[in-house]
């Protein structure tokens, strides 16, 4: 199975750096997603791997061999597209068998491989239909079967679910993940949808403005993001400014700005008097508390309440004037909640970052 | 797929073949199409002395011919100018109707608009001449003994209006449809009445298209030869002047005038491409009450009715009058065609065969060389070079047919760069060459949007599935292109069928149907002309009908 | 809704057909001044058509529209005093006019332009926080800025009734959230506006509205505050569309003093209700958040055995898809707890709390069609 390596890949369009010295390794059999806002370079990487685009510098290796000089038709890849790209003038069978006929395989071989693929993926009943008779998820499945017929073990996916109704997306993402694992493929998947990425990837590479910020498992990215951007992109978090007042082993005390309340954070890697941004996920703020050494407790006033059905979001003001949001299951909200309340959150849940030069830029989603 | 075939296609997909193919396509384009046209400049320069003596310093007429030239040019411009303005006035509302309203029979009106495009210029000219200028036309309804108009500038204008009308309407319709209706809804919701919406929102958003359409109509009128030949009378337009001089063997002046026309056309083309945003429509002052009244449904309905009437009276009826003429004068037609001394039937049949075979061959050549050109323009990233190619392709479209014909005639003939015997003398092959020059831009222009509409993602998908370049073309691009090629072929074929002006200039003894029509009109054998017209109009219209079916099916 | 409130828009028995199929069926609504109404329902329910009829861009086949108490059936859009915001991408801001010219367009075409208009426009620019961008063109602005200008432009005509048709379209989730907040904030700070907002995004409707009109297949099924719609749905459609719920078919075994005893997949449930009788076939709805999972059954009451089919993590909430021993599929949403997660094919027990259960009459064969998600 293929092991893909990208080394020092760069691509410029005039003054714009679409890819800025990118390094990435994709392991055998893993489902790796390139995630980021539009313009971050994720599609550029995918197209470079496919050979549809020539990078300015850098290397791309399949199993240790450079493939940079090979045209797409000679790279061992299968690709699935956002707009499916199922040939409208061929029926499903001819579409799926296309790569096999191009290679000049025998009729028997063609039938065996194609039928197996279509059975596994579940579109065998549609074998004689034309694309115009198929629904969007069915078209994507045809694309998948066709890519699989190439015999390649590397599957490239370019926003495969962006053109599906949100209704279908939920089910389809699981089907897709399961199919890819069943077929034993290595998958490199591009998307801008955090949801999809979090749910089906083994690892995610977060990208922004041509650079990879972090590569990790979904859980790790959610609970231990290494940048404010990633934290904001993947979660609904509150960001608070503060200064380190005290340090002890494994912990520090941070005083929020404007001589605000003190918050204990679970790390000692910052210096005293260093300015920080703390991040707190809004669904980890609780209205009930037990006073323990594992928990931060703060006073707050409720400014606003937004009922969202199963969840309710509160706008709260802290003692120093900072505004934060807290999210809770509606059924878990205490009935007698007044205007002045006490909130609590675990020390272990607080994330901290060095205060950036341009906070607005870090918090932007583009 | 056989292993051998795979190997061959892989070989054909190499870089070498791609470069070879590109060069060959561009080479063909330059040698057969562009250079012959531009040769006229070189010709005029080298033959300046003889031109000078005939045009400016003729021993007998002095600069009489130069004077004639200027008059003819002036007349051409005047007519073109007036015609364009009238076109915009009567064409814009029609384009609005077609773009915005839905009603029964809209499809038929739509194809009727195309009528003048489909019909050979000579046939159309003849039909219009019959209608307005003889006692067999509209005069017969009033019992008059002569036509309403005599041959001359007014008649020429009437003819030109009919020709340019479809260009303007088609162009404007497309431009209007490209304006997002949401802007108009927004303006309405803010309180603007219909007329105000058009003037302040739709108008400014489509003004570039409007100017482009006007320039196109202007050039079409400037270049119109075939029909004008039939109705010119004493007042000659420039293209007609060229034809006369050519027939009299006065190549010098013909060349000079051709060169001027080519120059004018090139300038207009550049203007077209450089349309600026500086032209503005007055949108800052709003005359609320007047515009509200103008937007009233009754005014709107009257306007629509008037436009429809004008359309029928000026465009449709004259164009189809030949049919009525043939119907009411069938005995004369019969005797002139079947019982004539010079066997007109045989003449007609021969010319019809010539027309068909030339059209067929020209179309084939255009397909073979047009497809790669369309692919180059849409798909290759050559930046500036692409833009230049794109502009060059339009040249044959804009140049008056007589000037173009003359240019080609000179290039390949005894006066050209290939020595005293030239390569082609006036003959079947020269006519074919001229027709290729004409039809090529049509084919390429039709193909370009079709190629552009093919999502390159399909070809990318095919490549990731393992298909080398040539195989991608054969298995993926071609199936998606087929319909477009068919449409382009029909357009090319009809264009060739209808070509008059240039053919007359280059022909020797070979005649095509449009040429015969002109001849017979000159010989006053009106009924015979009518017959030829009717046949070729029916034939062309059937072709256009199929064209519509195909393109509609595509949508 | 208090009946003494002044009404901005009133619809009476509005109906419309399209090619013999009913688009809108007998719609009657009263929308008071200064309220934020959203019309929410699945695609094809007729929301856009209804909005366009209110705006006057389309005509109803039957029924009457009143705006500010006046009959509007034959009044042209430009005379209805309504401001409309269009699709989210361009908001139909005129690309060839500057921001200032866009704002002042409405007054100009109504012949209302004057020196005062210039002052009003500048004041509006200030309110929209765009004073320094007056001479810029729409293409140079971000989505949020365009939204503000579009709102301002509609208001400059003096319109106090604003219609929004899916103003946030199919934007990226997080960007949509931010734009939504901006929109609500803008509306609040401009004050004195009646807003009708069309959306198929349930969360959006719940978040921005004072009242929600639930529109399904051309019919108004329910009107209420977000709480009312969510906590007291009056039909299967409303219940399934506005929340993530599980549906069980059952039968009423016994009925005493308004408490119905329902047989639910082998378990017995007691539900407070007044509208049923013994033997009725019913559908019971339980929210996904009202179910929870644990390792194994600790009781035979209100608990079922099941197997985890799939799980999904989203922003701290785990969504489990479980197949019960009775072959019924259920969805369970609960907060992510790293010490207590379950994997696919694991055997679990599903616990439900009898507190929030909804009872609906069984609609017979059309059960599938009524459950919308």
C-alpha cells in the first residue's frame, strides 16, 4: 500500500503563495484529511499529488520514489471529485469499466474487477442506467467504483460531499469511510467542512494560507490545538486575555485583564508576567459546581439567553467586563437560575496560547 | 481496446505530437486565412505606382476614381450608421420581449428572427427588392403599377435593416439575459417603475453588450455585398464598387478600395475589443412621473404591438415575398425556367450542385482545422498569444465580403507572391478557398463556447483514470463535443451556401446559386430568379430548423 | 401573542397553485409590529412563494393581504412599503453604483430625493458603521458589510417591514453563525422594525425569532415562540423537523385520569394526556437528548438492550446510532465524556426518562412521510 511523502512543496501564483514549503507524510492505509478555509492550499496539494498541477519546488514521493515527472495517467492514483465527473454519455457500467478498458484488460478481467467493486459499493442494480437518472449520492458512488477500478490503492478525494444535500451528508460520510476501509485504501481527503473531517478521518492536517498548522487525530485537535486559529476553527470557544501571576509545578495562575478574576491553568510553561490568551470551550462551562481543587469558579451575570432547542446558549459577563458564552443542554439548566450566577469549569479544560501580534487575524476564519 | 491501439494513442499523446498539431493548426490558419487577407496591403504598396496613376492621376479622369471611392465609402458609412440606429430602436424592445416574456409561440418567433441569417444574401435581397421595388410586391395589394421605392439608398437601407436585425436582436437578447434579474427585483422593491429599472439598472449593466451589438450590426451593413448588388441602382456602396471594378479588370482601384475597407474593419474590430467604460448612460436624474407613465401596462402593450408590426412588415414579409410571387406567377416561372432557350433549368441544377459540393467540402475542412483551434484557444494557457489569436479569428467576419474575395483572388492568382502563374486561378478551387476563409470563423466561434462549457474536470478525471492525452480526446472530449460540431457544421454549410459577394469576385466560369440569382436579376429574368430563391431559401431553412432542434435538445 | 398588538402584516386565506399542484393552502397569519417572525420548514414547503406574495413579486390565487391595515392585493411591489433583502451572495447590491448611491437609490426613484436625503443617508452610513466607505463599490466589501448595506438600502425608503429570503444561504457553518449574530444585532440597534425571515435552518429560526411559523407542504402547522415550537410541537412534522427525535409506534393500553399507559417496545410508559382513548394507535416521540446510554441494564423499567452501530463526535457532543433488541433504531445525543465512550458493535443499554414524551395519533400509512429529517 502506498506511503505518500510531500517534501518542501511550494507553488506560487504571481505574488500569492498557494503552498509555502509544505511537508506532510501520509501512512499506509490511513484516512488523512486536509482541512481548512477556502484558499488555504488544500486543493493545490491534492492536485499536485494527482499530477494536475506542477509545483514550483519540492518533492512528491510514492513509496519512496519520486513521481513528479509523471503525468497523471501514469501515476498510480484514483480520484473522486466534488462534481462527480461521471461521464454523462456513458452508462454506469461503461463508466466504471473505463479505466480497465483504457489499460486493455481482457473482458473476463474487466467483468470480475468491475462487478466486485460495484457490489461492494452497492450500485450494481444501477448498472445499465445513465448518469442523468442517478441521484447525487449514487453518482458519487459510481465515481468511487470507477476510481477503485483503476486498481490503485491511493484514493484522492476532492470535496466529495460538498454537492450532496445536508440530509445525505450525514449518512454518506459514514458509508464512505467504511467503504474506504473495507477496500483497504489509503485516502487523502480535502474538505472545508469541520464536521466531516472530525468524523471520518484518522488524522487531520489543518491548513491556512498555504501552510500546515497541525497534523493530529480529531480528538487531539479538538482538545489540544496548537494555535488560536485551529482552536477557533474546530470548536466554539471563548477567548480571554490575561497575565501570568504565579507559577507552581504543573500549574499557573492567570489574572484576566482589567484586574479581573484569577484562573488556574494546567501548565507551567509560560513565564511570569507573560501575556496570554486563554481558550475555554463554551460547552464545558457548568452552572453547578462542587468546590474542589480541580475546578475554577467564577461569578458572572447573565446578559442574554438563546434557546436553540436541545441546547441553550447564554451570554455572560464576568466581573472584569469580559463577555463569554456558555452552552448547556436545555434540560440540564437549573430551574432557579437568577441573573447573578456562579459558573465553574475544570482546570484541565483550559487551553492557553501566547498572545499573538494580530488577534483579529488569528480569530478570522479565512 | 487492442494493445496496438493503446500504443498508438500513447504515442500520439506525446509532447512532440502536441506541438506538431498546434503548429500545423496555427500554420493552416495563418496561411489560408490571415495572410491572404492582409496581403492586400503588401499588394497596394508594391503596385503603388500603377494604383496612383489610375486612381489619383489618371490621364483622363484625374482623381475621379478616388472621388468615386470616397463617395462610395461615405455612402456606405452613412447607410450603416442610419441602419444601426434604426436597428437599436426596433431591435432592443424585441430583444427585451424575447428575453423576459414567456408566451405561446415564442419558439416560432425566435426562429423567425433567424430567418435573414439563414437565407443567402442574394436571395434575400431579391425578395426584398421584389417586395418594395416592383409591382409584384406590396404595391400589388394597392393596385399600383410600380414599386413603392426605386433602387437606391432608401432601398439599400431597407435591405440592410433586414440583415442586421438578427444580429442586434440576438446579441441584445443574450446580453439582457445575462443581467441578473435579482437586481431588477431589488430595484422594483425599492420603488422603481419598469422604465426606470431599465434605464438605471438593466441599461448600465448591459451597455457594453449594447455597444458591441451595435458595432457588429454596423460592420455587417458596411460589408454587405450580395443583396446590395441587386438593389443598388446608381448609388453604389463600396463593396459593389469593388465588384464593378473587378469585373472591368480595374484591379488597382479595386485593390486600393479593398485595402481601405480592410483597414476600416480592423479598426472597428479593435474598437470592439477595447470597449471602454467611459460611455455612460444618464442614470443620475430620474424623471419620476414621466417614467411611471411610460411604464404603464397599456403603454407597454402598445409598444409591444408596434414592435411586432414593424417586425412583420419590415423583416418577415419582404423576406418571404418570393414565395408569394412564385405562387401568383407560377406560369411565368414555369416558362422562364423550363421552356427557356438557354436551358435555365440545367444552369440552375449545375449551380446548385456547385453550391452544395463547395459548402460540403468547406465545412469538412473547417471541422478538421477548427476543432484543434477551438481547443487551443480555450484550453492552452498562452496568455497574450491566445488573445491575439482570438482577435485574428474574427477578421474574416468583419471584412466586407467583396474586399475579402478580392484579397484572396489577388493572393493566390497571377498578381500574387507565387510567381506569374500563381497557384489558383479563378475556378472551383479558388471559390472553395474563399469559402473556407469565410466559414472558418463561424465554425471556431460556435465551437469555442461549446469547448468552454465542457467542464475540464471530465478530462482531468479521464487522465487520473489512466488515459493519455489523445485517448482523453477520443473517449471523453469528442463525445461531449459532437453536438456542437454538428451545430457548427450546419451554420458553416448555410453560410457557404449563401455567400455571394466574394464568390462573384473570384469566380471564373463556375457559378453558385447566389451568383445565378444576381445574373438573372441583371438580365431581368425575375421569375427565374424567384424560382432559384425559393429553392435555396427552403433548403436553408430546413437546415436551420434541424440546427434549432439540435441546440434545443442540448439545452 | 396579545390581541391588542398592532398588526403589521395580515394574511387571510392565501392560496396558490402551480400547474395544478397546491403551493400554498389557505394561509392565515397576523404579524404584529416590531416582531421578528421566521417562517421555517423543509425545502419546497412554499416559504419563498409566501414571501414573494407578501412583497408583491407574485400574486396569490385566492385570499387577501393587508399591510398596515390596508388591502394590498393589487398594489405593486414598489408601493407596498416593504424592504427586501435578497440572496446572500450579492444581496443584489447594484454593482455599478457606489455604496452611497445604492443607499439613496430608493429615495431617488420615488422622487423623494432632497437635501434631507443626503443627511439621512449619512446618518444611515454611521449607523451601519460604514461612514468611511461611502464611495466604495460593492465588490470591494465583505459579506457582512454587504449585508449591512442591503439592510440600510431597504430601510432608506422608509420601509419598516423587512423581508429576508434565506439571507444566509449555504454559507460555511461558522461564517454563517457570525453573520447571523451581526444581522440580529443590526436589527436590534436600528429598532422599530418588523422582520419576516425565511429559513430552513432550524437553529437559525430558533435563535433569531420572536415567533416561528412552521410551514409544511404549503400549510401552516403551528405558530409559536421558539420554546413553544420546540417543547410543545403539535404534530409529527413539527416535532421531527425541529428536533432530533426518536419515534416509536405503540398502543394505548389503559387510560386513567388523564394518564395514558402506553406499551412501548415491551416497556410500559405513563404519559399525561387528554386527547386519547384506550386502544388508540399512537406514535411516541422521545428526544435524542432525553435518552442516555450506559454499560448495561440496571432495571427492566424504561431501559432497553441495544448495540452501537455508529458514533459521531461533534463539538463535545457524542451522537450514537443504536439498534435496540427490538430492531428499532434510535439516536442518542449526550455530552462527550472521555471516561465513558462506546464504540461500534459494543453492547449497551439505552435509558429513557419518561418526563419529556410526546404523544401523537398514528397517521396510518403516511407515517414515513410525516417524519421529516
